[in-house]
C-alpha cells in the first residue's frame, strides 16, 4: 500500500509538471496576442489534468479504504492476541492457586505428623527405657530428624509466601492489563 501511495504521489507530481507546461502560454498574455486555438489547446490540457486529478482522488480513496481495513485487521489481531494472553495468564494464576493449595495441605499434613513424631520421642524419653543408652542415642537421632523436618516446613512456608506474593503481583498486573 505504501508503494501504491508513493506511485499516486509520483503521478500527481507529473500532473503538476504537465499543468505548468500547459498554462505557461497564459503567462504571456500581456506580452503577445494569444490565438483561440492556443487557448483551446490549454483548455483541453486542463480538462485532461482535471480528469487525472479525479482519478487520483479515486485512487487515494481506495488507498484510504485499504489502510482502514488493514488497521481494523491489525486491531482485531492485537485484541485477539491480548485476549489469548489474558486467558493464558488467568490459567497460570489458577494453576498457581492450586499449587499453593496443595502446599498448604502438604504443610498441614507434615506438621501433624511432625507433632506426633515429637510426642512419641518425648514419651519414649520418659518411659523406663531412658536408662538404655542405645535407645537414648536413637531418640537423639530422631530428634535431629524432627528438627530437620521442622526446618524444611519453615522453608516451605517461605516458598509458599513467595508464591502467594508472585500470584498477587500477577493478579494485579492482569487487572491493570484488563
């Protein structure tokens, strides 16, 4: 379309040059006598230029229509792409919500098991087996594992908090885009 527009612009320039050539004898009116056939030739040339200008006007209108249609197509394409990306973002946010929910369930289950584990260790220390060095060594080892599990739970809590922050940031961005 740009090439077509440039072509029309070039043709208009040529018509301007023709017009200047056609009307140049009129500049000499004061200097000499201009004959009727010469004036008729000028009028005929002006008529041809007028026809060319009408054709250029039609060409420009056609180009305007093409540009408008192209703009509409581009707008539709961009709107469709925007909707697709919004839908994709919403789907990913839903997946993130599901992961956070799963993490919360896993955390609650792990915390419950850890509490049971710690209670069993404390019970074992108070029972008659507390004088058994092998049992005490095993219990200390289990306490260390329980502490490690507690640390992992805290790490998971931090990860879940980070995911929630990212999810909230993502929701805010998506709302801004909408």
